[in-house]
C-alpha cells in the first residue's frame, strides 16, 4: 500500500510577520523574518518533488477542520478569539506567536490536513501518511497557543479518530526538540492516549516536560535529554523507554509529532541528529505500528528551522515511510556525523531516570 502525502501551498501563506528570530521586535531587536517562516517546509516539499518520490506517493488533498472538530480539544472561546483577531487583520498570542489576517483559515487547514491523513490511514486508503502542514501545533493547549502554534493539529486529529473513526487507544510520539506541552495538557487525564515526548531538557517551554510529569494514569512519558545529545542518546531512549512504552500500551493507531529541530544545524536547540537519525526513528515507529495496529501510522509536521537541513531530514523520513529510496544523498550528513553522537554517561543517566519513571501503569490502565 502507498504512503499518503498531505501538502498545500496555502500552508506557506500563514503570515507569522516579523520578529527578532523567535522573539518579538523591541527597541534593540531589529526586525527580520520570523523564524517560523515557510522556507524550510517549502524546500522540503520541493525536494520530495524534485527527487521523484512524489510520484510514488498518494497525494491527499487537505480540507479545513470544522469548529466542532477543533472544540473536541480547544475551548470554544479560544477558537473564537483567534477568528476574531484574524478578522481584524491579525493578532499575537504571545510566546513568539503572531499571526496574520488569513492565518485562522490556514490553521484550520493545518488541523484538517492532519485529520485528512488520519482518515486515509484508518480508512485503508494508504498504509501510512505524512502531513506537511503549517502552522505547527504541539505547544497549543486547550486554552491558549504559544511557541508558533495556534491549534494542536495532532491532538485534534487524535480526538477525531476516537470520536468518528472507531479508534480506541492512540499513541503519540513527539520527537520535536521542544516539549509537547500542549499535547501533554490535552491528554493528562486520559488513559486512552499515550503521549511520549523526547525533547531537549528545559529548552522550551522553560522547565516543561520533566520525567516526573506522568499524567493522571501514567500515560504521559517524558524523556528530557541533555543538550548535545546525538544519535546514540536517541537510539537508547527509543530502546529503553519509547518502544517498551508502545509495546505495553499496544495502540490502535500511532501518531508522530515530527519536528526536525533536533538536527545538528537547528538555530533553536543544541542536539546533534542527522537525516539518518530521523530515518532510523521513523523505522522504529513504523515497526511498532506493524506490530500493534496493522501499520497504521501518521506523521504530522511540527518544528525545524534550518532551511537547508530540514529538507534532507524530511526526505529521509518519507523515504522510510514509503520504502522507496531515491538517488538523493544528504550533503550535510558527513558534517553532522562528524559531530559525534556516542551515548555519553550523563545522557545515559537521563534516559535511566525516564525509564524509572515509566513504570507499571499499563497493568492498571
């Protein structure tokens, strides 16, 4: 079966305005293009097309999420406020999250694009899918957006799958370098959703995502890794924490919040992953989906702010999903591989702490 591909040029027209990188402009911070601009994602889509891989994918046209679909996760007052500010010409949620006049309708399309991917996978049209959407979503809580996120695309799609597609247990794996705080808040009290976040310890939101945050039923799993963690640390985290959690939970569907900002060139974090690291992680969640839920797997795009590195990380992921290798070679791979990436003792201890906190919840949930 084919791999689905959700993409729309309209996503690139979300207007994040100007900023000082990720921060608001101030008296001494000169305006520049907001760091959550379209370049990395557009170049990712362009490389998928230029490589010839697009011809081997099943293109899925996104549709906007409805307000009723959004409000399975978000407060109605919050959704209405985004719509109101957009209609007035744009607004700002704080936390580096400005948006333009048409960003509300584009954010609906981003959430709806992730729903489209989930519907295609659960319905059997495709085996797995990648939703290249914008704006991102995993920092958006039920009541508020932040960190460039308006609506929590992956949470909205998960609730849609449970409410209308007959899906029971859903596992969400978030390997964006920043903690998936919005997803954690959404599912804190819900034993039917396993939410695993691997992130750089404390980078964003500040002090968010410690190993001690396990949710009301133990189905929140946080793996905060020290800055400088590379391929060895992430492989150990998967082997010791992520895959055992997935195997105990035995989900009916696996969703991945796929950020590429743990790559070694990203300006907003200090991890050392390469395109091959992301290919490997995709292979591991794909294998878990084959073990537990007949291969049903959806990845939806989150962060990643290096416009030259992200396309090669993204291509590696979609190649692994589809089982198709193109002739493209990542020219940045030798550089990142030269950074190192062995599992170091302080990284192993951080993973061990996460492993100790991820205990016997499965037997009682």
